[in-house]
C-alpha cells in the first residue's frame, strides 16, 4: 500500500470520516511489520483495537453468590415466620378464659336496668356540675362587655 494513501486514510480516520472498509485497510496495514517509521506510534493503537475485537463478551453470566443469598433470605424468612407463630401460640395459651360475670353481665333484666339507671344518674350529676360552671362564664362575658365597651 502506498504511504500517501495510508497518511490520507489516517487523516480521515482522526477526522471521523472513514468508512468501515477504510478502517479495515488501516488495521491491516498497522498489523504488518512494514509500517513506516513516522507512523509506528499508531501501531499499538490499532493493535489494541484488533485485540479487543477478538475478545468475546459473555452476557447473562450467572453468578453463584445469587443462589446463596436467596437461600439465606429464605432461611431468614422461615425463621421469622416460626418465631412469629411460636410467639402467637404462646400468648394464646396463656390468655385467661373470659368469665361472663367479670364484665358485669346480669341475668335479670330488671336488675340490669336499675344498675344502668344508677350509673347514668351518677354521670348526669357530674355533667350538670360542668354545665353550671358554664353559667359563670356567661356572667363573666356579660360583665366584661359592660366594662370594656366594644364597638
């Protein structure tokens, strides 16, 4: 190959204007031992391109550590479930049996009515005390309005 053609192709190559066929010519030229002295600095670059082109990329490679981590996650999840079930069953067996009399259940409806009425009267007495104190607030508001005239 002529040296002038190679120099023109190199110039086009560095400007990004070469075709694939022209780049193939450059790679072929720089892979031989007949490279001119002033162009020997580009020989390692094209040798690197050829070397990288020959390497094959392995895609979708499975790694073994993924399976090990999955097993660890499954083991941890199963231990957590077993601990949860054990805790739940321990609390269920130690819970006291509910006795209907402990909640104040009455068998006689009349007695239940009287007890409910007594509880509501006690509650209403406390509510009435709270309502009577609101009357003092109304008196305060009226007095305040007489003293501080607002327009």
